C-alpha cells in the first residue's frame, strides 16, 4: 500500500486593513471600514481623493484641517473606496 502524504500548509500572512474587507455588499464593506480600518488609512483615502479632485484655493483650504478631521470620515472613505477605487456600483440612497 502506498502511503498518502499530507499536504504541507504554508503560513500565510493575515490580510488586514482594506485588503481584508468583505466585498459581498456595500453594507458589510462600510461596517468593516467603520470598525476595523485604522483612522490613518481613512485619512489617507480622504486626503488622496481631495488631492485628485480639487485645485487651487479649494485644495489648500480643504487640506489645512488637522488629521482628526479626516480620520472620522468613515462613510466617505467607504464610498470612495467602494465606487471609485474598486469600480462597484453606487449603493442605493447615495449620490456622488
């Protein structure tokens, strides 16, 4: 009789941040962003969107705010990531 070899399981790094967010529906995605994503990541998503969509005095004015202002915009960051960066449809009840 031939012996069956066990398959070796390779260690895998746990996905964290937005990479681990569920993509089944926007509801679960937004909930994950609100509960699990760091405020630094939220702030960077929001600031990058501002940098790409505004110019001149508006850009300067909007980026003058302290970091805590941008770190609390969970729903805004979730919409930006869901629609613009991942290319999904706009969730019901939201206008962009």
